[in-house]
C-alpha cells in the first residue's frame, strides 16, 4: 500500500474517480475510445481509397471505347500516354515491392488500359483497324 492510499487518497487522478469508483475516463477506456476512432477513420479512408481506385480505373474506358468505335487516334497525345504508362508502371512496381494489393490491382488495370490506348496510337492504322474490328465487329 502506498502512502497516498494509507491516507485515503486514490492513486487515480481526480478526473477518473468519483466516490471511489472509476468511470469511462479510465486509461483503458481512453485507449479503447482511441482505437474506435482509428477504426472509424480507417473505414472512411478505405471507402475513399476504394472509390478513388474505381474512378481511376474506369476513367480509361471511355477513351478506349471511343478508339475502338471510331478507329481514330488523331486527338490523343502520344507523349501524355507515354508518361501515363510510365507512371502506372512505376506505381505498380512500388505496390509490388511493398506487397500492397490496394496499390497493385488498380494500377495493374490502369496500366493495361492506358497501354492499350498507347499501343493503338502507335500501331499502324491498318493494324489498329484490325484490332478494333476484332473487338467491335458491328462498327464496320
């Protein structure tokens, strides 16, 4: 027994006790409430990350579909797509090195989609049209 307990004083700070009973402000409850806050923050972070990955991944679909439908890549910047492919390659490498699936999956899909658009821009027109015909034969 400590000297403080001998004279009736509790070793807990005053905020944590009332009538010699502990309440929600005990150190254990404070730690649990911080864990709950972290879980709620992680849930919202996960939602934001998932939505961002979906939007980024789907953003290439309209451009790819337009190329397949119109068989025209004249309005696409070669330099921009070269940098986009390089960027997604680096993000994919980073995710693989860290072994983090939330980085790997969306960046692999985006790399595939942007590589398709980039390749369609670089291919000769005859080859690009044959690929587009194979993917969308009704556009002939």
